[in-house]
C-alpha cells in the first residue's frame, strides 16, 4: 500500500545521533584516535586559556571541526558552520547535541588562531603518530611523495596587477608569469596554476605531502 507523504514534522526525537551513525563509518575510528590524542593535550589547552571569564569554544570541539573541514574539503569556515547547523554526521563527530547553537564564524576564526599560535596542530600530530607507532601501524621501509593543486575559494577575475611586482619571476630563467605580476583581491595568498598547457590557470594552492 502506498504511504502518505505527510509534511508534519515531529517535535521530539528519541533516537540519538550516536545511534544514527553506522557502526562501520570511517569517522568512528578517526574520532576514537582523535579523542585519545586530545585527552593527552588537556593540560596544554589549560595553558592557552584564562582561568576565569566567559567560556569560549571548547578546544576539543574546535579541533574536531577543523579536522572535518580538511577531510571533507569544506572551502571556508562559513560553509563549515553551515554544515554543522544541519549535518547530523558533523554534529556527532564534533560533539554537538541537536539543540546546541552553532558558533559565530568570527568567534570560530579567533579561537582557531589561538590554537595555531599555541602550536596545537604540531602537538596533535605527534600524539597521533605515537598512537600509530604503539599499534605498529608505521613502516620505515618506504615513503610516498605526492603533490596536488588545491583550488582556492576565489574567482580568476579577482586577479589584479600588483603595485610592486618582483624583479625576477618564477618562470623558466626568471621569466615573469601572471602569478608573479597579479594577485587576487579576495585571496591574495592564492596563485594561478594549471596542471597542463591545455588547461586554464585557476586560483590554487600547492599541496605537497611526504608520508612514511
């Protein structure tokens, strides 16, 4: 029998986010390792925050959200906040309840800068590597090198001529390329790159990874 397309939504839900996430979802094992590493950084987090005042975003939640941004290639923190508002998987991973409000993007950015200044990313990576080493997941027999172009959240038409271009360019024999003489007005750190001569150059970042 055909079911009714009812549009009346329930006010209450008795199924937790934990129950809705598949038991074999990759984020479950990632969060387990991440939580163990974050627990070891608790003392370092205490040193980054004042002992009194208004509570800020929990650094553990902040780190989980930033990891989601990297894993799912969320291009901006504003889009990340949008995802956290309605994406149940993201809310579960970060540790937000269904009724918890989403942070203001400006507040989120300021708290992120505090973690960067506190060298949290370096300490977190070392903690994760220690876990992998203890579980014999690392190998010194080989390493992998990879490079890629990460497309920036900027339009090609936003590139304007620089006021003070360099004397020597990044092209062959110091030839000046457009990325040397122009920069984006919305994302000055991005550069114009392309993977082949037949492709159009777009605002990108260079990503290089060396993995043991």
